């Protein structure tokens, strides 16, 4: 389970998930600060293993 990139909380709510190229993308919303981010997890071994994209900070 990833942590919120804004406040570090792990109280996250999954909004949706989808595939993008060789990543599994999950959109999370933080229950503590309301920030929204995408978590990219790579299962193919190409590129970065995982990273975050900040979508919106409230
Ligand atoms: Zn947060």
C-alpha cells in the first residue's frame, strides 16, 4: 500500500484503476488531506518499478 505523497498518510481510498502501457495505475484519494494521486506499478520489468503522479492537492 503506498503512502500519500502530500502528507504521508496511508489512509487511502481507491477511486479507480486501469492499465497504462506496462503499468498498472491506481488512483487514490487520501482520507486525511483529501489529496488525489496516481500510483504507477510496473510489473513488466521495463522502466521504473513504480512512481507517483500528483493529480490534485486540496
Ligand atoms: Zn494526504
